[in-house]
C-alpha cells in the first residue's frame, strides 16, 4: 500500500489516507491502530476511535511535525501549535467517512486488499516476494490479527476510493493555470539604486521661522506628551518570594542524584538498520557488503526501503537487544555490523557516528536546581498568602498597609504609552491601570507571571501639546530632516528626468559614486533583495524603458525597467511550468472540494467525544515525554 500512496498527491496523502501505513518504518507498524484495550475516545456514528488509535496517530503527527520543523517538538509545543486538536479532528473526519461508506454499503473487494498486501515491502522477503511468515511476524509485533489489519486496509482503501471519486470530478484547469503563470511567470530586468542625504551636494540650511512653525503645525502628535497616570501599586510575585528562599545543599544534591539518568548520558550510536526474514538472508547480505559487491544502500534499495524507513537514529545500548548492543558498542568505529539478532529479527546495522557519554557536574546545574526548588516553594507560598492578602484588601487595607503587613512590596510609576518598565508589558496591569479612576479602591489582579497586584491611580495628567518654545529644538531637527528628505526626493526626480531624456542610469549613478544594482529575470515571487516590499510590487506596473522614483523614509529609490519578458507558454520551461501549475491548481481545487465534503459528512454525523479519556491520555503522554 505504500507504493499505491506514493502515486497520489501529497495533499491527499495527508488529508485522505489516514496514515495507516505511513508508519511502516521499514518493517514494523507503529501501533497507531492497535486494538488492545477497550477504552473509547470517541464514537462517530457506528465507528469507534480507541485510545490506542488516538494516541498512536497523535504520536505520528508529533513525529511528522518534528521532521517538518527540523527539531524535536515537545508535547507542550505541539499543543501550542494545535497539533493535538488537528489530530483529533482528522481522526473524527476519517471515522465519519468510514461510517458514511458503511452506511452506503461502499467497500473495496478482497482482490484490492490482497493486491495491497502483496505490494507492501514491509511484508516481503528478497526480490519483492510476499512472505506470510513475515506478514504474521509484523502483525504479531503490533498486536494485530490478520482480520483486524485487513479490515483496516479495506477501510483505508475504501476511503481512497471515495476521495478519488470526489476529487476526480474536478476537470482541467488550463485557463486558471495560464492566468496564474502570466502573473507569476513574467520577468523583468532592471537597474535600481537607493538614494539618501549623501548624494546631496551640500548640507541642508537651517530652517527659518516659517518652516519651523509649519512643521510644528503639521505634526502635532510628535510634540504631544501622552496621558500619564501616576500610579502606586503593591505587588508580590513567585520570583520575588523565591529570591529570599533558602535551599539547602542536601536538597540540591537529592534532586541532582534523582536526575542522574537525565543529566548523565551514556554512550550512544547513530544507526541505520535493515531487518531480514531469516538469519541466512541477513548473512548473505552482509557477505555481499564485505565482498564489496553491494553497499548498505544497495541492500536497502533492493528491499524497497527509503532512507526514512531504515534510519533508526540515536540509540542507547539498553534500547537494543543484548547481542546487538554488545556488537555495536564494542567499538567506536563507524561501518556496517552484523548479522545479529535484533529485537525485530535478524538484522544488519550501519553505525554512522559514535557519541561519547556525557556527565554534567553538580556545580554546572546547582543554580538551576536551586532556582527550580525555590520556584516550587514560592508557588506553594503564593497559594497560602493570596487568601490572606485578599482578606486584607476586602477589609479595606491600604496599599501601604499591605506592604507593611505582608510579603507585598510597594512601587510607584508614571505610566504612559511611552513607559518601558517590565510591569508595563503585562496585559493585566495595562488593563487595570487604564480602567481605574483616581483614588478608586480596586481588588487584587493576577499577573502573567502568577503574581498578584493591587494599584491606585493617584493622578491623571492629560495628554498635552507642548508649546513651540518648549519643543523648539525638536521642531528645528524635524523641519531640517523633512527639508533634507524633500531635497533627496527632488534629486531622484531629476535623475529620472535625465533617464527619460536618454541618459544611462548606470553611468549616471556611477558618476555620482553610487554602485547601481543590476537585476535579471526578476519575478513577483522572487523580488530583488533590499527593495521594500511595496516598491517590489509597484515596479511591475512600470513599462519597459520606464524609470521611476519611489519616496522612502530615508530618501528615495530609483528603478529603471530595462526589459519586460512575458511568460512564454510555448518554451520548454514554459510548457513544464504551465503543466505543473495546471496540476497544482487542479489538486488545490480537488483538495478543497474533498475537505468540504469531508467536513459536511462529519457535521451531519452524530459524534460523541470522551473528553475525560482524552485528558487522561494527554496527561500520560505529557508525563511520559518528560
């Protein structure tokens, strides 16, 4: 079935197939569809999603996300990315489609199931021959019976049948593809340069009184002091408490000892592995490698394994069979080892790297452990003192009394939109500060760092436009900068006029000591580096031979279009790109149609989700990943 899937668009592999066999990691299933255990996460019509199926598919999605981002994604990160929700949604959708197929009595025949099984390299021995013994071995390792697995294959292929029927209704998209390629396939050659005050022949003269007044009048926001609230607040946070908590050396040592396995890593190996049906097959493959007749990759290719299917990654000795561990960890040399009996049967291994054991000294983590233990104690203390402080506030205690009688500390701040103090980055503080009237008594609020705070607004100073005399220096500087900017932009316009009159832009710029940027075959999807995005878009409105200047915050940019090349649908590249665009547009529309259909089926199917069971699974997943 892996081969069948490779012929489908990647869009449909993700959206339709249900990842049934994407977990065939070279030999064994991942266990995503194990049927052990009777716990049900959700019921969709007559279909059930078991706890094992839910967790296994979630693990697959997490692994796939890690590959996509190029780093290991923790479960907490996965939840922030919404992977747990999207995984559940997809499983519910697939179950709804299976339920709909059952309702309509849709199913593929035994011949289709048989063909899928025979074509699956995970169940084959040498030269692509299906092996019943290997088939039973793989299913046994995944705790599946033949009937259970073949039912899963039938369900998966039925869903594929439905998806093809729906997506197959989308016809050719020649017109849409041509419109798309005419837009993104047009190229332009151009010369451009950025101008600033350095191109001016002289310094800008100091502005006169009228210019200063005009700049001041035109930019009142630059001379307005924002509303300022003079605030007194009492606050206590876990970090404030933790700073004063004493942690004994014995407690730090105890934590360090408990984490020895995490802090001190044993030797590891980065390995690849090929599993064989018999020891004789493994020995024959190893003999060919030793004789130079085949490489490790050759053997993997012969068995239909891709790199991600024979790659194991980093392993410790205790993760291998005793025989494999003894063989691979006896030397630090890279190379191919075997044959040896692995946990999945006879195998040969390739060691790509040997990683030394690491040991983290206590002194290297002492401060981290101390801070962690202090934070834990501080969090506990917060639970106790919050109630006490809340009672004092309810009894009418002032902020000053809270600071005197509790662990809270007293602070003052002149708060405005220009404030940069740490507390002004907290959304709860901002909301409270702006919602409070002068002298108003307010309740405690919780901060983002789990601290608590109570505040009082002592005075509100309205936003005030400073007089020109108060802000004269700022007004002079602003008027001078504006005049300089206008001179640069006028200079750019003069250069554009020269180009329109026949001057060569490159030669003109070089005469001024400016190196022109020469760009060839620029497209809308690959704009020149350094051009502002809006200019990069606007230049496609220029005609061939047209020069134009664009104002910027620091001066101007001149762009001269030297050549416009429309998309050529008759060229070899044009034919290729047009064909790819037509396929992509068709696939995108087909995917949208299928998603609409799938969502419609799900929304019309009775769904019951056991959220309590999901929470238990996720809690166990979180603790198991730590």
